[in-house]
C-alpha cells in the first residue's frame, strides 16, 4: 500500500506531507531536508525583508533539487518585496497566511507558481477558490502560533465540502494515526509544524526543542488580545499576557509585550520570556530526529492504521 494523493502530483512530491512555514523556525536547512525526504519543505518568510528570503531560497536550492515552497506572511511590512523575490526566483509553491493573497494571484499564476493559502473559514476558502488557488491548508485551532476559531476535526470536512481543489489538514497532527484520520476526513495531505521543530536539521535553539519535548498534554495556552491569539507553551511570558488581559491593559501594551518574543525563543533560546509557539501535540513529540525519519514514521503509521481499518470491511 502506498499513500499517494493528487497533492503528490500537484507538487511533484513523494508523500502528501507539507512542513509548516514557521517564522524563524522554517529555514532553508529544514525545508530542504523535508523536501529531500519526499515531503514539501517550506521556508517561512515571516517578517524578513525580501533579500533575506532570497538568500534562504538559494541556500535551499544548494541543498536539494526537489521542489520546496515559501510561506508568505501577509502582515509583514515586506510582503511586496517577498512576492517579487518569489517571482524572480521562480519558487515552485507558496503558502500564505494572515491575509488575503488575492491581489497577487494573477501574477503568481502567470509565473507558474502554485498557491495554497492557509484558511480557517469556509467563506475565505470559497472566495479564494474563485481567484484560482491550487489547494488549501485548512488549519484548526490546535496548531501552534496564530489560530482560528474551529478545531481541525470540525473545519477540515467543511472546507472540503465547500471547494473542489485539494485540501490539506493542519493543526494537531504529529503522527500516522492523525494523518490517517485527516485522510479519512477527505484531506489530500497534511501539514505538520510542531514535530518538525524537533527535526535534527531545524536550526531552532536546543532550549526551544527541549521545551516541546518536555511539554505535557495541557501545557499550551493562548496569548494575545481581541482576536489576535497565539498558541504557545506556558511560561513567564504567557503569565504576563494573562495578567495584562485580566486588568484590561491597553492593546498597545500587549502588543509591545509580544514584540521580538518569537525570535528570543527560537534564536536566543529564551524559553521563559520568549514566545515558545507550539501546537497541542507537543506532548506527543519526544525526541529530536532527522526530518526523513519523522516522515517515514508518519507514513508508516498512517499505512498501518488505514490497512487495519480496512479489515473491518
């Protein structure tokens, strides 16, 4: 039995496994390793200027000849630069988040670049499908980082029923059982973030990786304000967010508290006052291992589950 879906043909990959485009975490090294292993690696542009993203793309190309993508963060002040770099470098695929990529779709399509927005609502998916996107990442609120309002189990089948293009399930997926469940819901693949933080090739600080490995099942919380919520591991920073929210501190104070905190965690290893973004599956991640080994374990586990369930019938 092989797990091959139309997503594999769309992106020219062996396995329907997409690596999350996590800012500061999803560098060229991780993206290339995931692509080399048969998935689709993604470079997280985050708030980086265009030339930094260009350097990452070229580094990834030196590490793999296989397809990889770039995640474009639409709240970045450099989004126009990043789109231009993606076009000039002829990146195969982009994923998009925190905004509507509609205005860029025509030029991306003309350049032959595949587009897969992250969506957390049916309304946005329908609107973007009319604009000609190639796939969707339906991301449930179990994910790390910025979250929506619906769980993966509730969101994914609703998006699938609403659109005709392939849908990728994201949020709360770390092993083969969860991948099998996503496929049974009708998803054509999965996006995985938190487990890839603990890939050997991921350049995130060892403190960040160990925080995920040591996490228990109820250790993620939401920080932020008024609809701008982020899932992280509990620490001094999350407690300070909680305190400020309880006293109804001004948004500006909350916003200032969050500035630079992800970099502090990922690069500097500050797991107390850094933003240790992680999905609810953190407790399922128990070791650092190569990206290829992670993918093989997930695919093997999904096959075993699907074959076992098939015996029922």
